[in-house]
C-alpha cells in the first residue's frame, strides 16, 4: 500500500512538471556538515558564509542573479559562523576558535579585514550575533561553564567588556532583535527545556524564563511583525515544538504547542512578509515547508519542497515578500534557492481509486529494545544488568536497574527510557537526560565520547583484546591515512592508523567529523584476520574484515568501510 501510494505520488509530480530540482544553485562542493549562515543587505544581494572541513571561513555572494566563486577567508573556526549586516557593503562575521575565544573578520565594501580576537572564555560552539542598528552589534555565546555571555559594540574603536548573563545551556543559543535595540536569546536549558534570556522593556536588564517545551538542538527564532517572537525546535518527542510570546522579561511565558508533524534535525524559520515559514526534514530526509499560523494550533501541515537530500538548512528573509535558503546536503555540497524553488510541490490529483487503507495499528512500545541488556562503563569495565520495560512513566518508558548498577558510575540514577530518532535516552525521574546512546549495530549501543563513556549490549561484552594476536609485520601495511565511507552517504571523514604503541595496539588519529562514529575508541590492532577498534577496558567496539585490496568493512557503526 505505502509503496503503491509513493509511486502514484511520483507520477503525479511528473504530470505537474515539478521534478526539476535545478533551481537549487550549487555554491560549494565541500562544506562542513552544518548549516551555513546567509545575510542580505538588498533584495538582489545574498552573502553566504560557511565553515570548510579544514576549519576556515568560506564566502560566496549572489548579485544580479549569479553566484560568485567561493572565497576562502582563512581563520581557524571551531563552529559555524554568525554574521550580521552593518549596512550596505558592511558585514561582520564571528566564530569561536578551538581555544575558546571569539574571532571576528569584517567586510568594508569589497575589502576584508584581517582576523581579530575578541577574547572570552567560551565553549568552542556556535555564537549568535545580532545587529542592534547601524554599527551596533551584540554577540552571545556559551561560556566555558555553560552560561550565556555577551559582548557589545556601539560603533567606537573598542568593544564593551564581556558580560555574564547566567543560565545553564546545553545547546547553542539563537538570538534575535526585539524592541528598539535589544536582543532576546533562546536555547535549550541544562535539563532539555526551552529557555530564554529576555530583555526588560527599557533594554537595560533582563532575566531568564522557561518557555515550557523540551527540545533537542538549537531553536530557530524570528521576530514577528506584531512585535511578538516565535521559535521552532525539534521536540524531544521528535515532533515540531513552536513557541510564541512577548519577548520581554516578566511579560508571561507565552504559549508553546507540540505539532503532530515529526521532524529530523534543527528547523530553519524565516519571515515571508508577515508569515512565518519553517523548513524541516522529515524522517525520509525530504525537505518540508510549513506555514506557522498566528494561533499556532491551526498551522498548516508541512508540504514537500523539491530539493536535494538535506543534512542542514538555514533561511533568511529577502525584502518583504521573498526568502532564500541554503542547504547542506548529505554529500557536503552547499546549495541555495529562493522564490518559487521553495514553494511546496504541487501534486495533480489522480482520479484512479486507491485501495482501501489498512487499519491504523495501535501504538506500542519500541519492541526492538525491550528486555534485558548489559550496561558497561567503558572506562572502568564494570558491567550491570538493565531491563527496559514497556509500561509508561511520565511520558517515557519504565526501566529497572540491577543491584550492580550502583558501581557503574552514572551521573544520576535513571528510572525511565525513551527513543528519540536514532538515540536511546536514559532519563531521571524529572525527565533530565542522564545518558544518550546511539545504535552502532544490532544489539550494541554506544554513548558519546566523554568520560566515562557507556555501552549497552544484549550479550556480555566481548573478551578483552589482551589475548589478540600480537601485531606482525602485516600490520605495517595498515599504517597511514584511510578514508571512512558510510553506506548510502559516501565519504564521511578520514583517519590515520599510526605506529605509536598503546598497550597491545596502536594509536589512531581522526578528524572531528569522525567523532560521532568512533566514540570511545582508544586504539586499533589486529585480531586474527580482522582489524579491531578497542575502547576503555579493552572492549572491542568495532571489527573490520577485509573486503578486498585496500578495503576493510564493518557492519558495526552504521555500516562503515575503510578505503585507501
């Protein structure tokens, strides 16, 4: 039934003449896996900025309907940039460095300045900067302690000192202009809720407010024509959460709703005239366009926009009636479109009657993860039993820990679990996330790289690698750089297998894009005819088998291949 419906819909698109995706212009063939930043200072001018895989800032602009070639502006960025327009021909870009300082570069007409440091003690994550008026800028970022910090420039030769605004953020902020010359910042709090630092009516002070939704990632926010503000974010339940309210402190928390549409990743919202539009990815990676109505509850269902498979997207308003979006696809190409290319696909009705729909099954718990598991602390090697149950508790599912879990050294004691997209979440009684795990292969979930990291397996963890076959001269053929390729996604990152000894194996080095795929790996070695990657406690995290000359294949870690 589902396959038949999709074929029918595809035929309808052909009839409607809507299958031409060439309206998306390719700006760059290789960008970091994150959303770009685009700004405009005229109806026909768009400037887009993005981070390259090497960590430098790249820039391209569209003028007169044509895109320029990309320009590498240098720098050593730890996260995506935030850019603001000072006026026609004047743009300032900001980004945090790996050293935790805010770096800046600016354009005057056609000339770029050199990079300069604004200092700070920041997390190496994405900042959010806002133009408060001509030659007035405010930048916000997460401090080293997770708090919100700010620094302002009012057109003079120097910036004001850094200001600590407090709070406890677990994701990057999104800040927007409100009132005459004030900014409001929205972010995910320490326990996952949507929080905001809102200015007072005078724009002199402000305070923190909880807005009533539990979200993932960074929200996308806009200032509405009415003076209100609105934010959209991926809810922890996988649905689109939308908040609207007055962006002033002590004026009430506004209203938050969770829409039925399931989304994947962070949304991108912008104004088209007085209408708020949000672009999201659905579970199939298709780009969806949704109109968010003023009362939130009557928001139109999302409609498919014909576009390449989106990994991340950002959008910006162009004048009063148009907008533009930049899309990073799954192969790291950066593309942009505006106008009619961002309209939803028009499907021509087909009179042929469809088979009667199948009855909707009653929702049940995720049976694939129910039952007994072994939870391993990869740092200490301690193991305990965990039972994931199917009965609900405070919106999640109940779990039971074995007595030995007291010694596994978790940050807090989880009492419930939930499934969020490709993650398994262990939650405290107040809903706070205690642990995140990603499925690397059937029956094996691994936590992110941190101290300590955890692994969840159906069977007892594999034996220590101390008994593995001692390295031989054949291992020397493995030394050097390798490319990591994922099924269906192409090249992901690169690693280097070194000859530096660690215990019974060798050290490996990999670029930051490999972090999500090799969390917890400490060294590599040979085990019989296989290549194994080993974590703390000498636990095997991944096994690669030879798939031909210069190629090693693993069914774990989402299906990865090592290639020369």
